[in-house]
């Protein structure tokens, strides 16, 4: 299994580092919120790429200008204190364009060493905010909504766009998927056991792909993440 880590760095950049079997370091770089384009509207994009609307569920505290989660939802740009502004749990943001960045942090110092996990997002994303976290920061993303923990039932699809993070059994069905015609070092996929994004601790398997990509998503996987790939279709 390739190893994956995300450096603790600012300026809305995050990197996926994968160590190949030969030991060479391959870096896939994503550009985050500094480029804009994520937005704060309430459009939702499904795994198949269709768009639907949801009601707004985010309010604001009077006086201080601090955005506060209402009914498990929060805006896509802001810094939130865990336990007061937002509750711990798993959150989802849908339909993001290039420019969405999020970060879990152990304090509000702003130091790179304070970052517990971070990611640049295109399409859908999930992140689990732990009770021990102090800060959740989001920049240029669509709104976030809290979702149920565990393996919630859904109407899983057998096709998905090549950018996004999908919940297995709810967004997508387990099985073998193929993505074809990927450009050199442009396609990255990841099978994950949770949405903590804590480097190798969360990753079951991952790979950078050129050309055709084939991956079997197991029923026991929690999430499948893909970036820069062509669309995936279930083949078995």
C-alpha cells in the first residue's frame, strides 16, 4: 500500500504524498481556497453529478459576527470553535469547485504545527471533527451539513465523477470500478476507513494512476476518495 500524508502548511495548499513500491516520492498538488470558486451557496451535487437544492440552515450570532452552526449546518467559509460554534461529528459539503479548503486544528495559534488534518476539495467531501479538536476552518467551500455516523443506508450509485469523496453503501455501491484515459500523474484514488483524513491511519489503500485505473471498493470500506480522474463506472 502506498503511504499518504498531508503536510502542515498554509496558503491554502495541501499535498498528497505517496511512496511508491520502489520508494520514490510522488507528489500530487492541489490548489485550495486562495484561487476561489468554491462559494457558499446551498447547491448539492450527487455522486452521479446531478444538482439539487437544500434549505439554508445556518444562522449567525448577533454582535460578534461569529458564524454558528444551526441544526448541524455551517457556512463554507469561516473558523469555528469545536464544542461552541459546532458540535463534533461528521460533516459533508457537496458540489465544490476548485478553491475549497478545510482544516482540523488542535489550537487557534494559526501555526502549521497546529494542523491535525487538511484537504483541498473538488466535488463532495466528508470530514469528521473530533471532540478533542479545537478548531475547524473552512475556506471557499459550499455549506457543510452534519450527517449521521455509521453505515447509513441510501440509494448507492454505480457511477461517480472523478473528483470527490463518497460514502460507501450510501453514495456509491461497493464493487470493482474502472476509470479510463487518465493523464500522467493526474489521477489519485483512496480507500478510507474513516473521514478523519489522518494520513496513513485513515487510509486502507491509495494510488496515483496514469491511463486506466481499476479498484475494488470493499463493503467494509467507509469512503472512497478520487481526485483528477476520469469518471468511474462499476464493472463488477
